[in-house]
C-alpha cells in the first residue's frame, strides 16, 4: 500500500504528512507532497481524508515497481458484469477498508436484485474480513447467498505471525455493531470474528476452493472443488497473497520448510532460518527470536532492509543487539539439507545449522485465474524517494551482530 499523489492538484499544505500515523511516508518537498517511504504505508487512508483538494489516492504496488490491479468501478465492479472485487486484491489494504468494500459491493448488488428460481443472489469467494462483511451484509439484506473459502475462516489474518498487532479503526459490522479497535492481536481478532459468526449464524463453506467461473446467460456458474452454484452476482475477496512464491532450490520440498509462521511458540530450541526482507519475514524472525531458546537467522538478498515499517526496524535492531536474530544480508538460499542450509554470499558458499526454514518472499496473485475469467487489469507504478539513514544496512547488521 502507498499513496499516489497527483502533483498537479497538490497545493503543498502538508495536511497529509501531518495526518499520517506512520513515519516518513509523505513529506512536503519543493512545495509538493512527495512519497518518501511508501513501503511503510499500511493503508489507513488518513492522508487521503486529510487532503483538502482530493489529490491523494491509495494504490497497491511496491514503490518504484509496477503492479497489475483489476479495473474496478466506484461500486467495486470488475469489467465482467456483476462480478465484484473487494479487499486488498483490489489495491487497498487494511481491515477497515476490506470491510467497507465488502459491504459496499453488497449494497450495489441489492439494487440489482431480482427474483430467480434456484439462482442465488450472490456467491462470495473468500472468508477474510471483506468476505465476512459481504456475507453478513447479504444475510442482513435477506439475500440468497453462499460464502466459499478454500482454507479456514480468517483469510489473510490467519497468515499473520502469532500475536502480530493488527492496525484498524472503528467500522460498522452488519448484524453485529461497531467494531472499535486501534490495536489488537491476531488471536483476539480471530476470537472476535468467531463471536460475530456465532451470534449471526453466518453460513460459510470452508475447505472449498473455487476453480472456475462460467457465464450462463444472465447468471454465472461458480464451480468449486465440491460442487457448482448458480448465481446472478459474484464477489471475489481472494486477498493478494495467493500461492506462496517458492525459491526453486533443492530440498525445498522437505517437511521442515514452511511458507508462513503460524505459531512461533511451536518452535523451541531450534535453529530456524527465515528467508525474506519484508515486514512478514522480519516479524516472523522477531517472533521466533522472542521465544529466547531459538537461534534465528534472517537471510535477505539485498544489502539492507528498506521495505519495512519503522516499528519493525526498531524491533529487528533490538533482537539483533540481543543476539536472538542474526541477519545475513546479500545472501540467497542455494540448497536446503536435512540438518543444514547452504547460502550463497559475496564471500562464497556458507553452510549453517538448521532445523526449520520459513520462506516469506511473497506470493503470486491470482492474476492468471482472474484474467482467464475475463477480468481486465491496469498497471500502477510510483517512485519512492529514499530518505537518508533509513533501513538496516549490511554494515550496521554486521556491527550489531
């Protein structure tokens, strides 16, 4: 997530920079608001709300790179009629935004609703915050609905490290009331979702993956791993992590390799390698290091950790100084063995003792699936100004470690 600033409309008032609760995301340079560290943005949207001339919108892409985003209408409808996308897949992160979009899509569908024999009003694909909000709104409006989830309830939240703090702000949940959270843990948030589901009796079909979407006259046939459903509308809340990105190295198929950290407490007195340089990788390494009995190594191919939030930079430095996390920068995994891992570094091949590997290098968004359905995309790109002194450099890591 990061803000896209329309320089032609920007008046340089600085309201956006003042409103941002994160650090160094936006600054006023040469009389214009400028993105200086977009990777720290978590999508609060407060900068856009504070802009008096509407010169800021939030988009999703790694700053300095391009990202394909689905073309959506103001009502979150894709270029495929009556098929909607809600949540971070559409380019806007944060739980509050996902909930708002899920409800908004259903409000639009309610306007188009009409009787149909044996045809559902809507099939919702995904049971993360956007999907759950959409399902609750459908039930509140008395719709014929179905919520399908390929995994378990929680969606992206389930992929957070244990006790990860989730930032959000007050938002209205259909059939429940106002959700008032500023900071909470993953466990507390999932527990709250379970309470909401228990109270509302929302029906969700878990462990059922959608594999195809077929046009059938004015309706759609949603084909899943367990059956097929006829519906007039579809809401896709798939998230953006998709299939985990793999390294493609020997030994990656071993049982000790995982692509997300579910519970750091399950790792005790272990030599663990975390691979990656983003927030997820750093958070996983810190969580594992906090167990105290683990020996954690963090491997990253770049010379410094640039794309992490300020709070994660601080926590990583603390763990490096305590000796619980050892960073090996400018390194890449070459091979994974039963009791060791081989890393390629500028100094040559390095073997380290290893009991478990957590690979956190992102995932492949379901573009191929969506494009095959006929959903069109456009490209977003934005440059980031690198502020001096940001990140954890290789030299700093060597001195601290």
